[in-house]
C-alpha cells in the first residue's frame, strides 16, 4: 500500500514540465500513427510538421520526405497554386473555405497519380502561432463503387426502356421507402404512385373487366402461398388506351411467415401481342390460300364426286316420271325411286357441305377432335382424287383413342396435304403398289401420332434438308407452301411434324398432337 501522503510512483504530479511535454508528444504521435485516416499537421505557413503512418500509406511518401515542406506538394493543380492564398486570406479575414467545414478534393501521390479524397481541417485551439490538423480519407474505392452503381443504374434504366419493363419494391414492414421505377410510371401513365395505397389495389382499378377474375386469383394465390405471381392481363389507362401487361412478383417473408417485402416487374407486352396478332392473321390468310390451292388442284375430282349423285338423281327422277305415266304402275317402285333421290341429294349436299367448311375463311376454333373420325371424314375429300390416280386409301388406326384439342378443319388441311403429296409421289409407281396408309395411335408419351405413308420413289437427300422451308417444292406446279403451313399448324397445336423413309420404298410423314386434358371433376 502506498502512503497517502507520498505520491505514487509515476504520478503526473511528479513530472517536470519537460517530461510532461515529452509524454504528451509521444501520446499525440501514437494517436497519429493509430488513426486509419491520414493525418497531417501544418503550421501557419502551410509547412508540414507531422505526417502520420496512414498518410505515408496513402501518399507514398516517408515522413522525412514531407516534414518541413509546404503541404501543397500533396496537391494537384489548381489546388497547389491556390493553397497559400487560402491560408493568407484566412489569417487576414478569418473567412474559412475548408477549415472547420470539410469537403471533397483531389490529392496527388508521390508517383503522380491523382485520387479523390475527403478533407477535413481543424485549427489547434490556443496554439500560437496557429497550427492546423488535416484529416484525409482516400475515397477511391467508394468513388469506383459509386460509379459502378451509377453505371449499373443507367444501364438498368436503358434496358428497362428497351424492354418496356418497369419494376417496384414495396416494403410491407415500412422499414424503407417503397420504390417505383420511372419506366413503371410511364407504363401505367401516372405521374406518381400513391404510397398510401398498395400497388396491387391501384392496378385492380385499371385491370380490364374481362381479366379481373384472373388477376384476383393470381393475387390471392401469391398472398396465401409461396407461389410467385405470374399473370398476363390488360389494363385500361386514364386516357382510355388498353395495354397488355405481363406481371411477375413474389413476396419475401420473415421467420414467422409474415410478408415483409413485395418485389415485382411489370412488362408492357402490347407491341408483342400486336405482332403476334398480325402474324396469326397472316398465318390464317396463308392457310386459307393453301386450302384454296388444294381445292383448285382437286377440282376435277370433286366435280366428278358431286356429278355422280346428281346423275343418279336425274335418273331416278326420270324413272318416277315413267312410273307415273304407266297405267300399271306400282306405288312401291315410285316410293323407292323417291327414296333414292333423297339419298343421293343428301350425298351431294354432304360433299358440298364438307367442301364449303374446308375452303371458307373462318376463325380458328379448337374443340375435342377424334382422330379416327377425322381420318374417316377425310375420305370424302381425298378418295375421289385417289380414284382418279388409281390409288387405294387405307386407314389403320387404334380403337378408342383419346381426343385432341384442335381445330378440325386445320387438321384436315394437314392430313389432306400429306395425302395429296403421297398420291403425287406415286405417279410413276405400278398401279398394284399405289397405296396410301393413314394411321393413328397413342404414344407412350401421351400424344396421338398420325402417320401418312406411301410407296412412292421417296425423297432425295438434297430435298430433305429444305423440305419444310417456305416456297421450296419438288413439284413442277407446286407453291412450296403446303408443308411449311402444315408444320406451322401442327406446332401451333403443340405438336411436331417430321418425315422418315418407309420400310421398303416411299416416305412416311408423322405428326403428333397432345391429348386433351382430362375434364375436371366438380
């Protein structure tokens, strides 16, 4: 224990003024060297008195290279030439430009490189003559990060403009301000979005009435499950214009499952939808043209097909006239002739009805289609052309096939085009070998495969590469559109069209269609 009357060893009261000054100097130097920021002490003339270790690392100078020299050596122009003038003005007027204020400036290293830094200068209290301490922080990395962020934001805004894409972040826990990108404001045609009203509530006011149920169902699923919000819908803006939007969003939840953030993107797909509609209309016109072209090529055969029932009607009508004039007529003969007239009239009407359905320009309508029935109905249109070329049509299908969801007229067009190509391919084949086989079967993958096979000369390798290209044809009078349109029809129905060599000779054209989904049970 120390005697209370005796000062403890090392007590500052025992130190002389010189030792206290030395200790203070050592403590100040330790403070300088421990600081992360560069610290420089200068006198009233701007000459460096102290240069910290961090200052050595930042500027590349050793302390002995700087101490005693003007601090302006660490500055690029125009700061170097103006520095002494700042000090003189401060001494004369007391007006501070940097002292006690701080600002962002540029400094120069020993190797001549210039870098951005934050400079704060303070005056040492009660020091005579005046002395100043400068604190310098190298902000090069922060500047680079800011520049990368600025460039990323600029590139993001440009990408959003090019893609017609807006985004938003809604903080449901109010931890941060909500964010709505400028492009989102332009998509919705609003100057600002009310933060007090949820965006989804505002959108619901603009959603097209026909799409509101789909929008509400997707939103309810987003809020009740972990599923993402992914829906296309239309909005009617304040100016009355209708826009098509593709909206994707998701909720971020906390550990207790409470939603804390709603993040989403809104993509204006109006132009894409318009392009798709224009392409669809063009496709329908080309498809209609292809059907008309096919009918033009089959006109002679169809005329023969219709002429047969008309000739029979004429014959039975003349027979009725003879029966009616005969004194010994039998009413049963007259009734039988009238019945045959009715049958033949219905036969001619059915041919004309199917022909009109096939060639008329109509809106695409999908419905459940029985592929076996489709092939049977095709006989009415294809069999006449087959007889004129002495070709047999044979249908080989599986019973009880499931239906496909398709447009029956477009499928008829595909099959009829393949059948006519098969018939044309057998012009040089002996009549005993002229046979086209139509088959339909269920594949293990859950698709219906329809095959049209012939025993013609087959396809040369040079033709197979371009076979489905528009305007490519191996026929002297062909348009080159049939197979191209057929493939686009099959693709639009979710299937694919391709060809393979037949077993011995000829070609096989295959196309697949997805089976109709099973009806929902209520």
